[in-house]
């Protein structure tokens, strides 16, 4: 007899209690570590240096930009970052096709709808408050933990916001927002895959709005907004932790809160594979993601600097290739047959792994980072199945586990490799992970307590396309299947 997810509720609650206790302790410890590090410096020297830097920046920003960047180069820089943002947008199509391909046909409309709404909600929430949370300028209390520059995008209308003076001739305010907004929605898309086939639509959209509007931006400001992790020395070039593991932590909490899909785990403890309905669609999705990643990483140079962009494109490509090959060979050895889905996730694992340090890795290091990520992702998928955390597309393994590995790899292979850098990377991983765990746990917990998180067993068996949308992605095929099933022919 197949066990339903409800029978495992006590075990999931113990998992969540342990996660919350650990997350709270780790976040407090990380902040204390950072404070002790800062206290070791001379307060007077730091204040004087900061005041001098601000004054110098205010007096000479426009003059320096015009002296070093021509109008033509300003246009080229801005165009590249804008096009990179368009490439990141293409990644949402990749996520949608990958997720729908790796799940069952009866849930395809639901998955495509969620991924479409993630973009719409993500852009609006990032414009309303996310951008100004992530890049607040000044932090409340001056410690670099939280800041807010106000609601909306009024900064785009200020004098000089869209001229060569805005960012040393690299991009305009509007391009800055556009590129960063494409990143923001990605974090919620990662969560979508891990909770697929059993989450109610409206609760997921509520989670998306809060996650993209608040959580992602608070932790992102700690590094990219010039916050306390930036001052500490933590490094994450394009988001192995700030984007991918943030989405991975949210995905982990959601998968635990929801429990596994009906029939995924048998009463004897064995795992029942639930294959995706369209592997060609999944393959197209991964290749679209690989293509979009050239903008994700290449655009993170934040200019069209020839040397930097070209290096990033090569390290990104080599890590993805190494990850795909390593995952294919590893799964082949373990399962005795080559597994396409593992090879696809290996490519993504390599991409996630290189993202934190794509701008500072030699090619050989990029290959090593990608290959290790490809091996890790295979065993991570097996691990989460063993502890009965159901992730239909492997999002937790790809984005969380390999995001952690890629962030640590900066301290091992990067320009400032060493134990100190590894320590800074660990502080960033732990503190961002702890905050995200707590935030996602509260949101999902409230929705679950309200009885508004998971669809009914009948709706899950029937499929979310009919239950949530009264639509079918493959109507002719699905009607034939249902009639045959009801007639007892299957």
C-alpha cells in the first residue's frame, strides 16, 4: 500500500524544527563573527577613509567617467548589459520548459502558468521595493544589514541617472534596474521546480511576491548592495549563493513543508520513480538555460570590457561542459545506464558552480569546478531521495548544493584563495542561508497553518491542470487517456 504524504507529517515537522534552530543559531553566529572582525579595525581610520572616499566620489565621478570612457564606449557598455539582461530573460523560458518536461503531462499548464507569473510578479515587486532594498545606498544604523531607498523607481528620473556619469560610463539607471530585475525573478523560479505537482497556485504566487520583493533583496544587499558581507570580504561574482542557493534554500523549505507527491515513496521505504513526460522539452530547457547563462555571467561584468567578458564566457562554457560530462559518467557508473536527466542537471550544476567566481578562474579551475559539481549533483539527488525530500526536477541539488560548492570554490581557486577567504565564503553561505530558511519557513508555515498550501489528494491525482485551471496542455491525448482509464482498459 502506498503511503500518502500526510503519514509523514511528524517527521517533516521535526526536520523543520531542526532547520529553524540551526538557521537562527548560524545567522547569529555569522553576524557576531562579522562584528568581531570589524571591531578589530580602528574605528577612526575606517571613518576617515570612508569620508574621504565618499567626498572624492561625489566630486569627481562625472569627470572621471568622461575622462576614461568615450561616448561610444558608454553606448557599447550599456548595450551589452542590456542585451545580457535579455539573455537572462530567456532563462525563464528555459526554466519553464525544463520544469514542465521533467514532470507529468497533467501538470503542464500549471507549471507554465506559474513560471509566467513569476516574471510578471517578480518585475513588479522588484520595481516597487526590491531594487531599493538591494541597493539602498545607506544602511540603517550603518552596520550594513538593512537599508531602503524608498518605493518605486524615481531614481531613474534624477539628473545624471541615464548619462555617462551614473556608473562610470558602464550603464544607465534604467539598464541597471532591468538587468538586476531579471536576476531577481530567477530565485523564485528555482523554488517552483521543487514544489511542482502538489502546491496550490495562489499560495505559491503569494510566496513569490514576498520572496522576490523582500527576502532575496535583503540578503543580496549584504554583498552586492555594499553591506556587511561586502565589507567582510565575501565574494560572489554573479550569484552562486546570492541567487542560486537563496532559491535552493527556499526550495528546500517548500519541499519539506509540502511533503512528497503521492506514490513517490512506498511504505517499505523504497523510492518509486515518477518520470517526466517530455525529455525533449527538458533538453531544450537546459540548452536555453546554458545560452541565457552567457548573459547571466557575462553581463555581471557590468561593462563590455573585452578581456573580462571573454574570460567569463569561456569559464562559463567549460564548467558547464565538464559538469554535464561528469554527471553523465557518474550516473552511468552508479546506475549502469546513462541517464539523460542526470546529464542535463550536471550541465546546470557546472553553471551554478562557476557563477560565483567566473571572472577570476583560470580555465583549468573552471573545468575542475564544473566537474566536481557534476559529480556532486548526482549523489545529492540520491541523498534527498533517501531522506524522502521529494524534488521533482532536482532544483535543490543543482542550485543549493552546487551553489554552496561554487561559493566555496572561490576560496579554493580564486584570486584570493586561502583559508581566510574560505572563512569569509562560509560566513556568507551560512548567514544568507539562515536568513532565507527563516523567511521561507515563516511564509510557507503561515500558508500551511491556514490550510492553503497543498492541493487535495484527489486534485493531485487528477492533475493540477484540470483542478487549478480547468485546462489541458495536451487535450486530445488526455481525454483519450481518461476515457480509457475510466473504461478499465488501462
